[in-house]
């Protein structure tokens, strides 16, 4: 029988000593809380970054192809390009590309009897995949296209509708400006849908309509477009696929990832990783300090036992191993409970959405999203156990200093 293991288990599961039992429970509870907080931090951080990224990708695609103009703003009216079916088909067949669709934009003014609002009118065609944006539609429907002429329908954001006091089914005047013309070109459209992304970059800017209307207003050659939006299967491969596609484009075309167009948002999302690392570091330190403190208290409480063991011939390593195993049991128990608690809260959140943001406009969403990456969970569990077990050697060194002659007289 392993005497160190036997004594360690007897100490941990001793129901007679109230003080020792309380210290052990506190140590296990603190370790469990630390592990649970680390798991929840990673799950919420991963979920939030993915949710915000998918909002941007759903609205704008992962890559954008358009006429290359070096000093032009990322969000502005495009110079026209003539669609190239050969290139478009080649891009569509590129590994990792999910969908490619045409678009064009033009600045406009929406006007009602009581208010006006400036927007960037985004023109799309029948090839546009509205399924990627279905999550944003709050009322009405998406556009219906007309084979003979352009659709006289428009989808606006809830923000714009509120500013103009509009609802689905209302008519609205839209004014476009062309070049140096001083007189705007009016048109009347019907609001058929409202959307809300919770992102000001979209909700305060875009209205969605038929690309044929832009082609007509700009006097473009039939078929000319502002560019292509490309959707990928895996957004992590944006840079790789963008480099591959760029080599196949005509000289006057250019390509950008959506990160290049909205760098501020993605830089901000990257900064969230730092917050996550800080929380993980703090929780790890708390778990380590807690175990060290608790084990030192337990060692001091067991001074008399240590003296008796040394008196009957136990070596310093045998005594040290007793408390190391005791600390390891605490670390394993706390880690296991923390794992179950952390994953349990994540599961409850995905089913009930009981956690929500107090300012939806500041965080781009209402419900706290969850995404569990299992290798991260495994790393948290393994790392906690390894770090805690190694640091347990520090308090067990106290047992080496105990003198048997004095320890047996310890009260």
C-alpha cells in the first residue's frame, strides 16, 4: 500500500475536523470558480468575435472586387466595371469560395413630408443571396425583381424608418445626384422591408434596392456594375484567397478583404483578445495563490502529525508527497467542478439567452453569444491542473522544516 496516498485520502475525506473540511471546501470552490470563469471568458469572447464578424461578412461579403483607385475611400461610389463571366466563373470555382454576387452603390437622399435622411443606396441584382442577411430582417421582405425594368422597391434600416416615420408599405421619395448636376433626380419607391444589424456602420448608412436603378441613373452601359462581393466558406482564409484571386484580375481591377474596408472594427475585435488573456491570467494566479495558501494552512494544522510520522521513520519526501497528493486531489476536484459549471452555464445561455447586453448599440447585439472551442477548454483544464500541481511543491516545503521533537509537542 502506498502510505502517502493512503494518508492524503484520509486527510481530504476526513469528516471529523471541521476546520480542515472548511479549508478544503474553500480551496475546491475557489479553483472551480477560477476554471469556470476562464471557460466562460473564452466561450463568450469567441462567440462575440464570431457574431460581430459574421454580421459584417453577411452584409458585405469577405472579399470585394471593384475598379482599382488608389486614393479612393473604402466606402464610396464605385467606378463602373464591365462584368467578366470568365473571371467570375473562375473565382466561383476557386477552393474556399462559396458565392459571388454583383453590387453597386450611390449616395441618395430619402425624403418624406416631415424629414430627410442621407443614405448610401446599395444596388443588388437577382444573383444576390439574401439568405445571408435573413437574420437582420425585422419586418416585411426582401426585394422582388422585375425582368422588364428596375424594381421600385427598397429595404431600409429600422433606424432610417424611425427617423423618417416610415413603415412597411409606405411610399418614399428618393433623390439621386449625378456628377455636376445641380438638380437631383427624384424617384418614388415602396418600402418593402426593414432590417436591423445593431451596427451603426450599416444601420445609419445603407438602403438596399435594385442595381438596375443605379445603372440607369449613372447612364452606365447595360450590364456595368460597381463590383463583386465574394463569400467564403472559412473567413480565416480571406488573406490567402484574396492573394490568389488578385493574380487573376485584369489590371484595372483591385481586390480587398473586408478587414481592409473596416479595419477599425477588426482591430477593436483583436483587442478583445487582450482582455481575455488578462482574465485568464488573473484567474490562474487566483487559483494558484488560493491553493498555496490553503495547503500552507493545512500543513501547519498537521504539524503534530508530521512530527509523529518523522519520529517513526518517514522521510521528508514521504511527508511532502502526502501534502502534494492532497493538493492534487483539490486541484482535480476543483477543476472538474469548474469544468461542469462553465460548460453548464454555456449550455443554459444557448438555450435560454438569459445573459444580455445592457446597451445593444454599443455591443452590436442584444444577447451574449457563446462559442465553445474544445481545444481551448482542454488547454484550460490541463493547464490549471499542471500549474497548480507544480506550484503545490512550494507549500509542501514547509513540512521539511518541521522538527520531530518540537512537532510532537505542538498544540
